[in-house]
C-alpha cells in the first residue's frame, strides 16, 4: 500500500474499507490508518495536555497507547461517528 497523505480526508467508502481490512488483521490497513490519523490525533493530544503536562508526558507515548487500545477494540467499533 502506498504511503498515506495525512492531509487528505477519507471518503466513507475508503474509511469502511480500511476499517474492514484492519478488523481482518491487515497490518497495511492499520499502518495506513495510523498514517492518516496520527498527525491530527497527536495535535489534539498536545492541545489537550497543555503546556505544563507536555513537559512531563510524552505525547508520542499517548498517541501510541491510544492507537493500541483502538486497534485492540476495533471489532467493537460500530462506525456510526
């Protein structure tokens, strides 16, 4: 799979396809979802942490833990939102 452009938005069909593939255990789909969503999620994490906590907590660690939990429970995602 080609490297994903983190600045582009996914269509509903593309999202559904990647989620279906990730549920089936496709490492390529999981990687692409990470590439597509990682930068935006990291920015959100940094905003939510604020300046003080950012000095004490590694945003990248939180991002990694977030994706790990999301992919561990991907079979429970209904896809409504």
